[in-house]
């Protein structure tokens, strides 16, 4: 009995999908033959079955798993596809008792052996052609799929109608314009005698579908666009051994080489202090400190890290917070303890009076972050740890925050110079209250000086080695430490990564009650304490600040209402002549400078108007 075409497809899917060839597309010969020149036609009756076999990103891991590093062929992916498809054909013979008449390999270029696989994709209806990209685009996989083989069956009829009907492409005109610009750029550079960057022809594909969920993995993209057999072997080897791919096709930037060398030295010196643990957010900065090895940048080896801590400490105040996920991955990789503190937000808020007293602050942003740090330090103390490491300073110095990205070269340099003068971190103050020492490698003077010497191109740019359409800060750190688990993790503030963000998202909307208008509470607070409160969250932290100092602001160990150096919103002294941010209440700009004059004028006008309203 002759099997139905659907039985053949099902049998092929069962065998091929686990091996990464998961596009199995049946169609009639005539649909394809009607679209191609005579040279490419398949010599079968129009109604006969052909099956196109291809893949998406799911091919890469089964392919790598199947590789023997001692005997990689010159064309390993073609050879793997041929072997697997040949096995599937043999499987058909036993499973549904049918033989394939012929197998066409898409990579063949000899007349009589080749097929126009792109035309076949369109004839099947599974994808649409993008004239701008010059690639077929699948409704699910976008431009990230490929064809490997075509099976023909002379005794089996194909489906009566196409199984697929990909909708017309609707692409934002701005994206089409960007794609054209990338293609024109690639065409221009490809005509030059010097070798072109290997990403030239990749960039239009990424621009067409930025951050596409079916974009190939980094290794798969590099393999696909590499022209060198040797480089492809290196890519397979790195993938198989889970080694960095960064500098297989590219040379490391000079700034990254210098950065790595310096931070390696600083970490080696810090390691001599024998720190016990790291406050591990799982972000880039702590990932580097925990995982950085002594290997050279272009030959990262699986050797123990420079910083030999025994544990990572992470706070999770929300089940969805991601710090703990990344931190656990890092600890598992290093085979050290992961001390994850799962704590309800209400319990965490019990730390506010102590933290407020130690920091002499009721700034909501400061306290949202610092209660997390304090909880980590309490756990360190409970474990008997005497010395911990933090990643403080990297965001400020190496342009980690998103607002840095819009600054021009001059403004970025001036801003970081200013930040380097006034930045302060609460971990050392809180740790000192418990007799714990803090080491912060990024605050080493040599690191600060190096960071301030860098240009914007060293600090802000696209992901490498495979760009993905996104812009990243701390670029030089990311490129300098390919072994870091969180190398390309997007920046998340402490409050987001730990789960305290909800505190500024309406958590205090009913504080202290729902009956009293906030304007009344605000006016009463100013009348009683001469402190301007910005919102109900701010009021909550101020009340606990008062509690920390026995409900008397005279007990606060800061001068108040000094004419030139006091904050206009709370009256407490600013910590230095350079400081324009009030670390006590969080008001900004608390001092007018050349750099912030526009913002300061606006803030002071609003503050004056608010104070005038209190007099009414």
C-alpha cells in the first residue's frame, strides 16, 4: 500500500526534528517547476511529492553535540546535514516502506544536482521574499532559517493545496530605510581591496528584524558568515567546550586589553586580603569580579578565578526578580555557595530605621537600594564573614546607566569627572557598622583614572562579536571579560534586580492613611520640620528617619540651614562643595552649577512655588 504524503512528513519529522532539522515542508513538483528556469526543474510529474528540509536556530546544538573535535571535516555542517538526512531516508524505508527517488543537496552547485531552494520556499507558501533584504522571511522565524535538502517521490502525490500561506510582509518604512543603508554600506565596502568586516552582510539581516526571538545563536551566526575553514573549526570547538567566542573572528580592542590587564592586577592584589564572600547581584560588575581569570583576553581558559571567595550573597524580595537567577548561575559555575535571601518586602522594610540612621538619609532611592545591601551584610555577619567584595563604581565610571548614552563626548567626559568626585557608596558605611571590611575593586584609584581616560566609543556601543541592534554601556568591561556569565546582561538597578521596585510603584499610596490629602501632609511636615516631602514614599522614609533620631532633627549629626551649603528642600548640609545632590533627602539639584543650571533653575522655581503654597 502506497503511503499518504502526510505519513512521509510525519516520519521525517519524528527522525529529523531531534537532530535540529525541524523544517519539513511538503509540496507538489509543479508548484516549484512553474517558478524556475529549465536548468533547475525537477523531472517528475507536476502532482508528485517533494519535501524541502531545512532548519532554524534549533540546528546548532545537535550539530555541535555530534562533532568529534579530533576529526572535523572541512564542511562539517553540510556533512552533518547529509548524514542525518540520509539516515532519515533509510528510516523512511523501514517506517513507512517507501524509497526516495532522489535527494538534492542545497549546497550543490553542479548542473543537474542543484535546486533553487529559495524559489521552492516561496512556492510552498511558507515564507515571503523581502526585496529589500534579498532573503525570504518566515512568519515565525523571520529571516533566520535555511534549506538543506530536497527529497523527491515519483510514486507519491503531493498535497492538493499548499499547507502554508505566509502573510504579506508589513515592515516599518524606517526599518526598510535602515536596511537599505546597511546594504549600500556593505556593497561599498565589499568593493574595496582590503578585507571587509565579517559582519557587513549580517547587519542588514539584524536591522530587518532586531532582537528576533529566532535569531541564530552567536556561534551559529559566526559560523554562517565566516569564510575560513580554520575559523569555523575554532567556532565549533569553542561551542563544544563552552569557551568564549569573542576573539575568533576579531582582534581584541586595545582598550579592552588594557582594561583586562589592569583589573586582573587589582583583583590579584585584592585577593591577598582573602575576602570571604561577594555581594552578588549577578550583574556584569560582580560577575567580572567573581569570574575573572588570569588568562589572556584572546585565550580564555577554564581555570580558577583570581578572586577566591567562598560564597555569593543575593537578596530576592520578589519571586520574579532576576538577580538571584544570574547569581545562582555564577555560583554554580564557580562551585561556591549561593546564599540567596528570600525575604518579603515588608520584612525588608523593617531595616529602614537602622539603615536610615547609619546613612543619615531618608532619600527613597538610596534607601530602596541600601536596605538590600544591609540585608546582605547581615547575612555575611551571621555567616561569620569578615571581608566582602562589591562591584561599586563600575556603572558610574564606565557609563553603565542608560542616560549616559545620549551625551556627547565632551558632556560624557565632564559628567564622569564630576561623578568621580562626588560618588559615594553605602556598602562600606553599613559594613563598618557590623565590623565587616569591604573591598571594591572598581574604586581603586588606578581603575578610576583608567576609566576617566576612555572615550565614548570605548564605553558605549553595540554587542560583540555579534551585534543585535542594542546599545550597551560599560562596553570596555564587557569586551575585556568574555568569561563573565553576565557579560551582556542588560543593566538593572539594585531595586529592580532584587525586587524592591514595587516600593516606588504605588506601594505607599495609602500611607499613612487614605483620608488625609497628600498636600495637607506635605504642608504639615514642612510646618513642623521645615522639610519638603515629594510623595508618600518619601514621607514613609522620613518618618523612619525621625524615628531613627528619636523624633528630633536636632539629633541628626549634620549641620542645618548653613546658607551656602545647605539643601534648599531639607536644610541639611551638603557633603562637599562639589556635591549638587542632597544625600540626606534626595533633592536635585541642591546646588546650581554651570553643568546643571537649566535643571536647577526649573527645580528651584517649582520648589519656590510649592513653599509659597504652604503659606496660603
